[in-house]
C-alpha cells in the first residue's frame, strides 16, 4: 500500500494520492482503513471491479460537506479528510464492496511512533467504553507490508504490546481481547486501528450491470433491491400506484424507500406508473380469481418494457416462495412468462422474519410500516388462484389491447429523483416521462 499526505481539494470532492510523501515528512492523520471484499478474489478482470469500487467510493464522499482524500493500495484503501472521523466512517460503511471498515490513524513507520500511538489508542477506547477505568484487555496484531522494516510482524506485535501493557496497566488477551490494536506497516507510513466494523461486502454496484427493481411499500421489495445491489447490480426503481383510485401515500413511501436504498449506490431514479385504470380493465374483462396474477403479469410486462428503454437487463422483485397466495411456483412461472426480460427474486427462500430483520438493519423498516393505499389490494378478489394457468390468463388478456395498454401506462409514467425537493413527490404532470 502506497500512502501519502493529503493535498487540498475542492470542498466536497475526493482526491486520490498519486505520489508518496518523501521519507521523514510523515504526519499523523486520522483516517479510515477499508479492506476489499470479493474484489480481492477477482482474476484478470480485477482492475475493472476496482475501478467501479473506487468510482462508487468517490461518489459517496462527494456527499460530505468537507474535502476528502483517497489512497489506493493492494486490497486496501485509505480514506481521510477535514471532517470528523465518525462522519467518514458512516459514509464509507455504506459503500458496497468493502468487507471491513477500520477507524485508524496514519503514523510514521517507526517502532517509537507505533508504540506511542498504540498507547494513546487504547487509552482512547478505555475512555470511550469505561470512562477511563482501564478494565479492557487488549491484543496487538501486526502486519509488515514493507519487508525492509527492521522487526518481523510477530516481534513488532510483542514489542508494541509490552509497551502498551507497561504504560496502561491493561491485561493482554491474545485469544479474545476487548480491544484489538491492528498495525499495518508500510514504507512511508503505517496505519494503527482500534476497531473493526463490518462493511457491506458484496460486489461493487454496477459490476454486474443494471436492473429495474419493483418497489411496493412493504418490507420485501427494498430488501430484494439491496440484495441485488450487493451482487453488483445498479438498480433503478419502479413503483406501481393505484391512481387515480388511490391517494399518493404509496408514492411517498416508495420515494422514501428509494432514497434509503440510494445510500448504498450512486443515485438512481424512481419511476412511478399509475395502474388503477388498467386494473379496472382487467376486472371488467372477467379476471375473477386470476385478477392478482393478471395484475402481476401486467406489471412485469410494463416494467420489462421500461427496463428495456432504460438499458436495464433484468427486473428485481421481493417475491418469497409461499409467503402469500399469489407467490406459488405456478403463479411465479405465469408471471415470468409475461416478462420480456429476466425476473430475479433474491428473497425466494427467505422467511418473513429474516426479511424484516434485514429491513431493520437497512433502515427501510420504519418506512415500510407506514400506512398507505396499496395498488395490489385494489379490486383484489376474496380468493386468489394459487395455480393460475397461462392459457387462462392469456384468454383474459386477449379481451384487452395489451400492447396499447402497456404503451398507455408508460406514457403516463414519470420519474422522481430521490433526494430532490419532496414537494414534487406525487405531483401530476411530471417533468420526466417515459417515451420510446
């Protein structure tokens, strides 16, 4: 890992260090040490994955109010800036593709500096956790990336650990320490960290292409979109509302959910499609018990055409096998038959509680529990067919002009930019519409 000092950058922008600082001019800087996830396992195309990972990191850092800097290393990245360390940590922890996030301090690569800052780091953690009573055990883990460093990794860990023990009185525990002081030694500077936080892991967003995620107002669809993003899919969003027969509450929820999900990727748009009139046409055409599955087929057909126009290669839904009557194997197959692009179901084998737990961890659960008027319940029959047959569904659909209906739905669709002025949410006559 090549490290260097930060250089001035425009406010809110990240700069990448291109040249190491000359020896003897090192300074102490708080920073965040990021360990790469699956990108590390890539082969010949690893450079492409790393390029996407750094691009997404820079996009995330641009949302911060102060200047920042980024330094690339082999399987690690350093991030710092002129703002509080906890603010940096919160930002970079949302970038998909990093497996570990470690608050750290960058220091000169000398035994004296490493030992002194290790003492300070332990005292800092003791103050934060115990009020300075010194009840925490510790261990020192060292990794010598610069093989010219005079001490081996194990000797350095023992030397630094002995100094920390003598100066703080803390107890050494190599098997299960309360605090793990991690030292990574490089030629021009070293990093000392005292905390290991899990990152998002997964593949950099965009490395697997682009998808369109169907967002309802429930727990499932945002979790499914997040899971798709962790597998490298950049996700735009589409929400089907029951307008004009329902109010805008579901649109507000979809907007809020898309805004939460965009914290994990460079901002993507939310498309809103009013479905109410089309649902009524299906009911008039005699869908009966097939109404819900027929609606889902129409959504898949419409969303698939929208995905094609946006350049997305797949749809993502929150279906979980057997969770509701419409989510049986037969019904899912019937919906798949109508979709013009592949339909992905990341949560197919998940239980409901697992989905709710993940939604809480993501921060989408509080939005999902808000009341709304769901388009799926509009005109729904008392009993839903659990084994819908494609020929029966096609018989209902032939009573409609499906191609024209899809075009009509897309002509009435509009896009929102999550994070823009909330007053525009749910407004009629949108600025951005979907045209072929």
